[in-house]
């Protein structure tokens, strides 16, 4: 992907390729194919919901709150971790490929989900259908309503104080979280994000307080390690 001219000058970051300010969803498909610099500039808007553009004479701030959904292959050939064993990429090649997504950017992505290849039987027309999207939508809408009533904002937008107030854990779960933060070497930012995800999982289950299973699931979404080779598919 080459440089792109922008309204602010020739030396540009191709902002408009990532988001239109009003768009709630941002999908840079196969993020390892984007230049690392372009991916890194997402860190500010992901954190603050704004983007600041500075040029010699002036500085402007634009609203940029969006939901980032990104996909990447596990290795250059795309087959690492597959049961077929087709991947012939070297460990170095896989690591170099995965390191194009930096730790600080990964830190700001709440849900890391492996999507393995589907078995042919699962693609048959008569294969069992999953839950209907309409049912999922009703559950999501109910969870959002609960969040707005409880805190006035969605869980994703809770600040540090709001997170402390509304994402409380039982003592044993707090110990589990602290142990996980230590062993996974996660940041304070990641810890707050995990708490908000656990709060959302509990809201979707409509069970009141955050339970051990909700926390464990939220921690499970932090499994991607760009330095690991071949684990994800
Ligand atoms: Zn490969």
C-alpha cells in the first residue's frame, strides 16, 4: 500500500483508508499486509476516540470513535497451525510476519479469536445452523440497555473510575486476574480492558455480578502472542 495524498498535505497518513469519521466500524482486512506505521497510528484513536492532525500553522481534532475489526493470517502462507501440516514457513518467517502487529496495538484489541478452517461437513446445506442473528441481536440490545442504565455509558467507554466501580470481582477472581496479568505480562491498560470485557460477558448472560466463568472467558480472548509460532490457525 503506497502513500496517499490527504487534504492536509503531501506527507500523509492515509487516514481515510482506515475510517470515515462517522463510520462506527473499521476493518483493515489482513492487518499484517498493512505497513506497520499505518497500523500504529490507530493507537491514538483507539484509545481516545479522537484523532489530532497537526500541521505547521494549525492543529485540528476530529472525532474518531470506531470499532476495529481486523483479520490476519497465522503465517505468510496462511496454514500455520492447520491439522493438514501444509505450512512450510520457517519459525523466523512466522515470527517476522506476526511481529508486524506491535504489542501496544495488540494491547488495545480486546478480543483475539482464532478461526480454524471449517470441516467440509460443516459447509453442507443441511448442516446444523447456528444461533440466528436476530436472537443474538436481541441479547446484545438488552445488554447495551443494562449498561446504559447502570453507568450512563457502554462498558467499552467506562473510564478508570467507572471500571473500578462497575467491574468488581470476588476476591478469588481478583487473585486469578492478577496472576494472569503477571504470567501473560499484560499491561494495566489490558487489565482494565479485560475487566470491561468480563462485565460485558456477564451482561450478555444476564447474571448480575461478574463470575469466574466470565472472567476466564475474557482472559481467554487475550491469547494471541505474536512471538509464538504455529499455535493459532
Ligand atoms: Zn505458513
